[in-house]
């Protein structure tokens, strides 16, 4: 007697671009969130890998200087892929042109001996990945007040661009005002002493590579490793580090991309 041949395995389901669902703010400094096609095991935004949740959901950020078009590509285990081309709207960033040369002081070795460990701590904190689900939420204002500095603002010194402003500055009129977590997360850095530039620095991971940094605090209300919920007290506004006066500097990053916090928030 001869054994019956084993049945052929079912054909792998073809990925379909129609299965992509995407929402967000598709402009420079913005973000997108959505669902990858069923069967996708990897996702790429341009040349950047995008983490996939177990149910296929994802989050990605669009850098301040993002190109006008990016390709989102889902890849199956057998190597087949499907893509969606995203149109990224340009922004008219606040740019001030000044007729003076850009002057940059060369940091002393004494300063850099202090600064290098601070930069290493920031880099290590931002590389941490938690299971926080803040990336799924609509963000809330950490504090309400006058916007004293906008994300992306930049000066051009006799044709030479200076560094752009990497976050949102919110002034409340004085030191000591409380600020709250804009979304759920895990504290990945809570400075035990003021950093040279950032002062009392707090970094919260919101999951999927998205994190918030809060600078210049007078003091912090949470510790490293602590889980925080949206709306929870996390610190008090101050002017520690290199700051001209009391304010909250809040910056958002997704992997290496710098994002505009205003594009995550409802109107005040």
C-alpha cells in the first residue's frame, strides 16, 4: 500500500495595500498611526524600521525636515511586500534672518568632561523601549500657558543656518507651576542633579520609539522606572540649566525624528 500524499499547505495570503489603515498629521514634524496589512511581519518607513504591535498596529513620526514623499512598506514572512506612498506636507517654519555672523564657542575640555556623560545618559534613555501604550492615546497639554517658543524656529546668520528650536516652550509666569504627563509612559530618565544645559531633565517613553523630554524643571515628581498615567503630576516648572527664565521646554522624538508637540495636541 502506498501512503496518500500530504495535502499541500494553504497558499500564503497576499498582502494588500487596501489593508493599510492610516491616521495622523502627514506634515513635517507630524505623525502617523495605523494598522499594517494582515500577514505583515515587518514595516519600513523609507529606510527606517517601524515597530509592529502584536495586533499589527504601528506608530511613526515625521521629522521636521522630512522629505515631501515617503514610502511605507509592509513585508510578509515569505518576503512579499506592499507599499503606500505618503505625501508629507511642507511647513513654513518661523525663520529669522540676521546680518551678523554665526558665532560658536568651542566647548572647553572641562565642560565636555561634564557634558559627555550627560549626552550618553540621554542617548541611552532614548534607546530604551518599554511596553507603554501612550502612543495609542490622544495627547493632553502638560501645562497651559503662553507659548514662548515654537518648534522648528530658526535663525539664519548671514546665510548660515543655526540650530532650530527642537521643542515647544510654555511659560506660566513663574517657577513652581506643576506639569502633567501628556500621555501614559515609563520614566526612562529622571536627573538626580541638574544637567548643564537641560537642568532637571525628565524623559518619558510612550512606547513604539516615541518619547517626551521635559527640560529646566525646578524639581521632578517621579523617579526612573516609574510608570505614569496621562494627567499625572510629573514635575514643576523652573529655570534650571541654560534657560533665560521659568518655562517648560517639551520635546518629542520618534527614534531619530524630531516632532512638533503642537501637532499632537488639541487647542488650548
